[in-house]
C-alpha cells in the first residue's frame, strides 16, 4: 500500500514537471509566439581572410668595427725611460745631460707611435633587434551555416555561433488573411 502511494506521488510529480516543460515551449503566448528546440543536422563554419597587424620583433646580424686599444701612455713613458737610459750612456758632463734628455724625448715619441699603431681595429657580428608592425592575413571563422529539422521540416540559417546538437527556435503562428 505504501509502495503504491509512493509510486502515485512520483508519477504525479513527474507528470507535472513534463507538463510544465511542454508548456514553456509549445503553448503560444498572446502574440502567437512560442519557443521550441530543433535537431541540428549540419553545421558548416564560414571562414574569411582578415588582415591583422601585430607588433613583432625582427632581428638581424650586423658587422661592427671596433677600434683597437689606443692608450699610449704606458708605451710613451717606457720609451722615454729606455731612451733616457740610452742617451745617458752617450757623452760626458753637460753633454751627457743633453743626450739623456734627447734620448728620453726620442724614446717617448717612438714608444707613443709604436703603441698607437699596434692597436688594430677588429670586426665582430652583433645581433640587433627592432619592433616592426607585422601585417599578415589569417583565416577566421565569421559565422556558421546551420541546417536543422523542426517537426519534420528542414530549415537552414546563418548564425554567429555554433549551436551544438539542438537549436532553440521561435515558432510564430499568424493567421492568413
């Protein structure tokens, strides 16, 4: 007895829910409009080529010339010391002093020129990058051609979204005059 009562209550509730769902979609409102679901048969995406600009980094290798070492101070001083020492070996008395000074000056000039010419230039390759506006075309989906069946009739529409397996449709009933 208890089982029969539970079964009857379950059937009443299920029947009420089914009637409610059916009413939401099949009974027209005052304007003769109702909504229902149609089965989707086919969905074909529609593609268009769209020109897009997007900043991108462009890199390239460039040959760069670097100047060699140009610091001549050490070589000039060393040349002056060596030249002064050699000039000191020549002459006697005041002549020795003059020879030392002349040797230091000549040695400094020789050391300076030798150091200046020994710093050779050299080349390397460096990667340089810059940002450029890259324009390109890409294929984008702009819509969908949808074929669907409602109450045995096949219809087609172009939509801006993929409806999936079911498509909600608006059903309108208008009297013919």
